[in-house]
């Protein structure tokens, strides 16, 4: 521990020294750059003074040579006139070289520009000799002087503080722009003075003057953009001087207008006024350079002081840090070892064990002791140890609160769901009684709707139980066919008429998983019907799959889901999350996820081939079982069942059925009574499952399509689907003879209302010949008819089973 602690302290110290050294070197470099920059800016004073004198010498020499070429002045007069300007330029050249030569070893770009300007100045003596001898013209002199001035202005713009100091770069730009304004004005003065001295304008003078005026305006606009407010005020004060204004006014007369040609100026008056303007611009330029030199010097001094301060602070901090590290290293080594041991004990053993105990608790929450801190020191290490114990205690308290909350929430869910289940079951029993006694088809349809709503309410209660971790109270002892499970799931939803199923009867599900599987499929079917157009059907298929498994698929024709939504839903189905607020918003998927995890069922959503969503439910082999042994009904039970079917059919058809049954068949009033008790088709999952175990859907579908014209039960006279009452007479039967004047009833119910006798209003088939049934226009759906007859037969057999059970109990002594 000591070695590691020393390493931890020494290595950062060394790294700090390296970083501090690099930072110090960087600050020294910055201070050096700023110092060189300040020196270069200060040299700008000598550069601009030399440029000012060169501009005066150039402009005067060009004008005098133009006068010589026009034979208005001799060569000796030119030499005598410009000798005074040579003295000023030579003095400025000496001052410039004395100030700039010490900087020749600094910045490479500045050094190159300085050498170029120095070479241009060396050629002045040769140019002057040629001027005094009359060997060169005004244009040649103007060009040579201009190149020298451009080299000096390039050197003036070379100081650069770096891209990280844009304010200093703008400062250099300001005085460079002003120097260019002054240079363009000087060239304009030289052109006008040469034309005035010659007494006329040359063939290209007006073009050059126009170009120079445009350059002057552009340079002045750039200066105004870059300059400060104080510098702009200085320039405006200089421009407001009467001498400046007089020079501008005189220069304006040289601009050619539509009324006449450009005026040729009086040379010496123009020279006097333009020289005054040139001197005023020089004063503004000198002020801008003074500001730049002062600002550059201040920044250089500030950077130097900052560098020295940082370097001293770094050394002091490093020394103090090393001393303190060595002093406290030994004192905290032992405390760190103890704290490390205690932290590992808590993190790896005590806290995980406590959380696991609280997570798996079923009864009361146990008391969990939190061990005190093992470090007794009063320094920061001791405070960290106490804080770690406090965190440990807070984590345990939070886990205890969560365990209590989970238990209370689950208990609340279970209590509410159980209470609601009791009320819903009582409601379903009451609806059963009302349905058995109701004879009005419209009222019976409303009762069936209430029946379905109550069944859906019960499913919501079961969903709460699922989220609370409680198993369903509905259980089946024997295996049930997948087709019956599918049909039971369809009976649990509101839009059951839209469901089309195709499931094989050879696959059976173990009894203890039937209720949960029905619940799972009902949730998926409800999603499929709710999120698809109401005029489309939802297809559910069940078939055997590889590996002794079974696959149930629910296919809808809705708008489908996006890829991100599919991924999110499949992730939720693959791993059931804990119940939270989101469970109330998407309860169906949460319940499906928990039910699938409970029985090892794999549920996955995918996009259909053309549109919609396909929900695949893969049943594992442990949920599949062999078919239960067939239980044959006694022969007497068949006749009431067929009699009930005959009573539900038109009279002409039921007479054929009674003839087929023989003389032992019950009379028509008894058939009507059986039909009234049996016309309620299953509307709940338990009814379907109870009826499916004793009825085959293949026995009645062919007979019905042959005798009823392919019209399912409840097609017109009652509610649609499996909840409708007795069948409707085909259009070809009983349409020519009016019904009897007095209604026929089947007795009176307990409430005093007459019991409706199905088909009693139709004429007796014995009074009329049996009509010929026209060939059907379409074949009925065998699955739909078969499933309805299966539920119908199931109700009949359940009634017979209850009757046989009552007889056996009476026969027992």
C-alpha cells in the first residue's frame, strides 16, 4: 500500500512538473512572440515616416520631370528643386535601418520583407543619378519609387501576434489600411501634379485617375470598418480641416463631367494644398501607430508578468505538494487499507446478500444490521468511511422500503382484482339467468353485449393479477385442444365476429396452462382487432412446429408498426419488465410478456407480407400433451340435441329431421322448449372450453350447408356471431302465406311476460307443399358454422350432463 501510495503521489507530481514545464515554455514563447511583435509595431513609426518622405520625393520628381518633358523646366532646375527632399529621405532611411536591423534575426517572414525593402532603398541613389542626368522619364521614376514604397508597406503589415489574438491583428490592420489610403492619395496627387506641370492630361491619365479614385474610396471604407471610434473621429477632424477640404474641392475639378473636360490644375497651388492634406493624414497615421505601439507594448508586458507569475506559482505549488504528499502519505496508508477492506466486505458480501434477502422475501421484512465504520480517524479518510456506512445504510433502507412497497402494491392489486372478480362473476351469473328467461331477440342481443363486456372486465382483473405475480384462479384438469383454446380466446374479445381461426384439433395444451394461454391469445387478438380496419378480418392459425412445439399466429391487416416500435415491443415481450406507470398504458403487451415468461412461451411480432402485423406464439413442448380419452355421449342425449337443432330450423327442414329421428322424437312444443334453453351460444372462454371437450365441429357443417342454404345461426333475426339466437328462415321458405292472426306463445315467464316460440309465426308446413330450395349462391364458411354448432352442441350436452348427475344423486341411497 505504501509503495502504491507513493507511486500515486509521485507520478502525478512528475506529470504535473512536465505539464507545468510545457505550459511555462509555452508562456515564455508567447511572451517572446509578443515582445517581437511590439518591437515590429514600434518600427512601424520609422517605416511610415520613410514612406511619407518617399511619397513626397516621388510626387515632386514625377511632376518636375513632366514639366521637363513639356519644356517648361530645365534639368538643373529639377535637381535644385528636389535636393531638399533627398535630405529628408536619407535621414529617414538611416533611422529606419537603425531601428529595424536588430530585428533581422527574428520572425522569418518579417526578415524577408525587411531585406526586400532594404534592397529597394539601395537603388535610390542610382535612380536619383538618372533623374539628375535626364536619362529617365516621369513614368519610370514613378514606377521605381512606387515599388520601393510597396515593399515598405508590405514590411509594415508583417507583424503578427498569432491567430489566438485577433484583437492585435485588427490593430495592425487598422494602421496598414490607413497607410494604404495615404498611399493611394499620394499617387493621385502625383498624377495630377504631373498633368498640371505639363499643362495637359495624357491619353491614359483620366483612366488612371478614375482607377485611383476608386481605390482611394475602397481603402477608406476598409479603414472605417477596421478602425475604432476614436480613430474614425481623428480622421473626420482632419478631413474637416479647411486645408484638407480645399484640396478635396480642387481635386474634384479634375473629374470630367458631361458639361466639359477635366480641368488642368495650377501646379504649385495644387502642390501646396495636397501637401497640407498629406501632412494631415500623416498626423492621423502617426496617432494610430502610437496607439498600436502602446497596446502592443502593454500586451507584451502583461504576458511577461503572467509568465513569471505562472512559473513561480508552478514551482511553489509543486514544492508544497511534494512536501504535503510525503507528510500525509504515511498517515493515510493504514486508514486506506482498513477502508479498502471494509468497502470490499460491504460491496461484495453484505450489501448483495441483504438485497437478495429483501428481493425474495414473501412474508415479513427481516431486520438487517449495518456494521459500523472500521476507520476511527477524524480526517477525510474517516469521513469517507462514515459516508460509506451511511450510503450502505441508505441502500438497505431503500431496499426495505421498496420491498414493503412491492408487497403492498401487489397486495393492493390482488385485493382489488379479487373484489372486482367476485362482482363480475355475480354479474355473469345474473346475465345467465336473464339470458335464459329473455325471449325478445333485441333485448337478448343487448344482454349478450353486456355478457361480453363483463367477460372483458374479468380479463382486466386477471391482468392485474398477472402483473401482481398471482396465478389465475381458473384451472383445467385435462388437456384442451388448441382449436378450443383459440376459440375461447376469440370469445373473450369484443370484436369476435371478425376473427377467423384455423387450428388443428390434434394439438392439445396441458390443463394448468390453458387459462393463461387463453388470456395471452385474447390480448393479442384484441390488439389485432383494435389496430386494424373494422371491415377486415383477423386470422388466427394453429399448427404443429418443429421440435415437438406448436405455433399459433395472429395475422391482421392494419397499418403495421415502424421498425423502432417493433424492436421496442419485441424487447418488452422477450423480457418482462417490472410493473410501473407504463404498464397501465400498454397493459396488453405487459400481460402477454409476463404470461409468456411464466410458461416459457416465445411471443414475437413481425411485419406481414403485404401489410399489418403477424404475432407468432411458439408453444414449448412442456405445454403440449396427448389428447384426453374420448368420452362418448349416451344415445338418448343425441336426440334432444338434434331436436334443439330441428327446432331452430324452418318448419319444412325440421320436419325432415323429425322424420329422420323416427317416432321417438319429442313433439314440437318440447323441441321449442329445448331450443329456448339451448339457443344461447357460448360467449365466454369457459363455455367454449367446456363445450369443446365433447363436441366435434365437423359433424354439423355439411348438413347445415345442405339444408339451410349456407346461412349461419343468427344471420338476420338476432345478434350477429356466436351470440345470436335462433336461425332465420331462408328467403325462399314461407314467403307467400301470411302468418296467423293470433300470436303463438310458449307459456308465461315468472315476470308475467310471454315466452317467444321461435318460428311459431310461420305457417304450418303440413298445410302447404314442401318448396324446392334453390341452389345456394355461395358456400358457407365451414369453420364459422362448425364452431357455432360446436358451441351449440356443447351447451346441450352440458345440460344433459347436469340432468344425469341429478338423477344419479337421487338414485343413491
